[in-house]
C-alpha cells in the first residue's frame, strides 16, 4: 500500500500491559500522534487550531487488531486521507512492524472540524487535504 | 437501553487534553476497565487468565463519539455482550454522562480468547457469557 | 496518620505493566487526581483556575515506593497540605492498600501558583489552604 | 553536563493536558523510556529480566520541574548512573528542550533489583553499570 505519510516509532515499555503486549488503547495514541504529525507536515497545526477554538474532532474510529506489537518493537504508521462527506474526512491508518513490514493494525478514523459554537467548520487548509486518494498499490 | 452491567466513573483531569475534553484514546481505557470489571463480576479474572497464558484479546473496535466528556464529569459505562461467532463475542458498551444520562459514546468491542500457542481457545466461563442478548428496552 | 482528605480508588488493568504491577508513572496520576479532588473539596477548581489563566504548578515531586500495587487492588490516597514558603505548599500524599492499610507509597508534592505572565500568584482560596498542619496521630 | 547516554524525543499532543503543557506524570514515562533505552544500550533488557522474574524496581524518585514542555517541543533526556549503595543505583536524568538546550526537568531515580522472592538481587550486567561517575563538565 502507498501512503501519503509515514511515521517511524518504537514501542515503549510503559505502553505494554500485563499480557506483555502493547495495550489496545495505546494504538489510539499512536494513531493520533501519526495523524497530527501528518497534519503538521501538511501545514495544519492541531494545537494552534485548538487555541483558535477550531477543534478537529474524531467522530468515529474503527480499529482491526491483526497482531500485537511487543516491547522493543520498531514500527511505522502509514497515513492516507479521503474526504467522505462535505464536512468529514477519513484517515486510513495502518500500523506495520518494522522488522518484517507485517500489518499489525488497520484503522479508519473519521474526523470533522467544529468552531467555537460546536458547528461544523472546515478550515481551508483542512479542506485542501481532500485530494483524490492516491493509487493504492499493494 | 438495558445493560447487564453498569460501572460508575468520574473523569480525571490528567485524562483531558489541550482541547479541554477527555482525549479520544482514554475512552479505550474506560471501556477496557468497564469490560474487565464486568468480567470479574461474572467470575472471569482477566489478569488471572493472563497468568494462565490464556489471553482475552480485542480483535476489532468500533467507537462512535457523540459528545465529549469534560473535566469533572461523572459518567457511567453500560455493558452488554453477545456471541458473534463460535469464538468471538461482541461487547456493546455505551458511555453516558451522569448529569443528564446523555449518550457520549457508543462502542462495539469484538474479542476472542487464545491460548499460549495463539490458537483460539474459549474458556468455559467465557463461553457461558454467550447468553441470549437481553431485551433492549429504550 | 491523620489526613485532611482521603480518596478511595481501585487499580485498573491498563495501569499495570509487564511486571504485573502498577507502573511507576501511574502513581503520579493517582496523586494528581487525589490532589485535585481534595482541592475541589476545599472549593478550589483546578480546571476553572486554568481557564482563568491561573496555573497551579508542581515544582518538585518526591516519591518513595514501598510496595507495589497490583491488578485488582483497592487503595486509598491520604492528603495533607502545609505551606512551605510564601508561595509554596507541600502536599503530603500517601497511598495505602485497602485490604490491610499497608503503606504502598509516600509522596511530597510541592506546588505553586502562577498567573498568565508566569509570575507567582497565590489565589486567596489557595492561600487559605495554608492552615496549621493537623496533628499527626499514627 | 556530560551524559553517558542521550535520547532524543518529541512531545506528543495526547501527553499535554488542559493547561496546554506536558502533564507532570508524563515525565515519569519519558524518564522510564530513556532509562530502559540506556539499559538496552548497555546490554541490559528490562523486559527480558522481567520474564526471568528479575525485576528492576524504582524505590525513590525526585523530580524538579524547571520549565514546562509544550506541544510540538523537541527535547532530549540525558542519563548518568551512580551506585549509591551495595544494591542501589541512582539514575541522574535531565530533560532539555532541544531548541535552546534549556533545562526543563532534573530527576534522580533510585533503583534496585529483586529476584522472584522479592529479595535484593544484583544481576552481573547491572552491577557493571556501577562505574565511577563521569566528570561533570558544565
């Protein structure tokens, strides 16, 4: 699969639970961090928008857990984005173990943007993310 | 909606992010805790099973974020469970703000159980969770 | 020991690490939550102050780890506070396992308050915390 | 200051709280990760030791918070270690903002090692960490 953005990370011991694997909830952190780094890379600063009272919000998350990351694993998160409605965009985010490029987790995170009064508000720079999806090459 | 189990909780300040709301990933923690407390209530000890090398695993999570919890909010998590295949069960978990019983998050967490060799293995006490879904009464 | 405030809590599985015990860093979360609940109980709202650009800040933390909490443990946090200088107060916070009231962790968290320009600023309601230390009765 | 080990990191948005700064407790995570990476660099695998029922444990932590890291900050953690008793070692860990090498946090984390029965047990490779402290050059 081709991705518009890729972030390399490494599992930290405190992220692992009593089963010795990365806790399920931690993947949400990985995905958020990769998404915000991707946005930053595209000139969109999540924190700066929050200060301007424009909140990028997640409204739906779908995660398919394939294999568990364990302590010490290097991994990377691939990010694509498609516009799914006038005010919604889907982030397609996949987590791969670096050692063998094996798919660990597949996620679709649907987001929107709202202004100070909670109304849908699409900042221009976010709207411009809505480019045609890159050709998926397995 | 009727639930087989209900857990009362309160938002902690460290769970809130720069937007002033509970961070998206934290709901996975809430849901896991409510799930494990529910299992314990049904006589199933997640940690004890982990020590026996039987791992209850999440294989899919679907979360619909309706409204954000904020600092200081009291809330409760309702839990139901249905068997979705021979070796899979779906936890239907909803998060409600206590002040007005407003739905904040709706989630479906699909789990399975594997033994030491990673093979599907359904402990008897987990299988017994597979009761017919309670009548949903809105 | 006598405490001005006591908060009952329970270990959550996601707070435990690969050693099967509550991760060291998680105690900082427990202590913060107990401190904020104590402040709220005294009429001081950490989050509301933050919105008013008055930030209660930790400037030093000392933690003595005695025994580890494990999954399923019920515990409670005792809180006392003493003024240690004109603009500083020490929170004396101890964590006890509920089953046997055994001391798990002893902590001293030193805090101060700063205004929007980062200058020490002691809100009246915080200053009023500076009561003489309660008689310690073992 | 000279350090035996240095780890470069970046603040992640989910680590920041409603004050817009890295939450106090998160520094414990940073310090643990830097410590474990340092140990790994010295040939000591925390997770592997845990599997062998040899637990490296923190028994005391002292943290001096100087300045807060904020969202987007790059930073690095410097690590030194000194033996403070037959079975204890002190990790001297400092956190610097990368942009200006300003000291953000100074920490001393005291650790020990215990075996399966909870008795102090110093693995050879850990004992070998007890080298004379490097010359501190400000």
